[in-house]
C-alpha cells in the first residue's frame, strides 16, 4: 500500500526538535507562570527537547530581540511563545513575531481560531492573533496565554506537525 505524500513527509522527519519556550507577560514570574511549563511538559512528553525557557515582559523590542537571538542560535530549531496575542494596547507579540518572519504559516492561526470557535470560545476566537512561520531555518509558533489555548494549539496543531515542519524547512532544493 502506497503512503500519502503527507505520510511520506512525516516518515522523513527528524526524530526530535530542539525547542525554546518563551512566556510573554507583564505579570507572570517563575512561580506563577503556567503556560511555559505546560508547553515544556507537552513537548518533552512528545519526545521533543526543550533547550530553555524564559519569561519576557510584553515589550515589542524585548520580545523581538529574544525571538531573534533564539532564531540565530544553531542549537535551537523551534521557538514557541505563549501570551501577548490579544488586541489590548500591551499585546505586541504578534507584531514582534510578524516583523521577523521570512515565511508565514497563515494556516496555523486560521485553524487555531477555527478550532477555538468550535470548542468553546465561540465568536471571541476572532480576537486571537496566533501566528506561526519561519525565521531562516527556525520554526516559530506564537499562541495565546491561557492553558486551554496552549493545550489546543499544542495537541491539535504543533505536536502532530512540528517534525514535518522541520523536515520541510531543512529540505534542500
């Protein structure tokens, strides 16, 4: 029986991906951050490696610099962010991520909002500005800060496809 092209791509994907986790928050501390540790736990349970995790204030320049520094680190293949994706004046994660992307993955945000709408968020799902893409050979995923949103994004979108994403990034023409 012949494999589908998606199955073929997944079968040629790397076994693990080295990830860095960023929580964007003006109020969270190491003791009160629930999002970053949840992402780390889900990544590690799925066989991914977490190289580091940090919290950054919701400041455009600080977020952008942290993403950039991790994207040029050869030991980091994916950066996952949580928080700062809403529409309040302090929410600047979307702008920071978008300003750095070489290629965007609009389907990530589109499908995340659809799943959120279908699950229990309803029309408020349109307020989410989840975003993903690539910076050079680094995958970047930015999701809202609630643990429900993190579980949805991780379980339904990121964990099943991260290896495949990396295979595509590393594919030589």
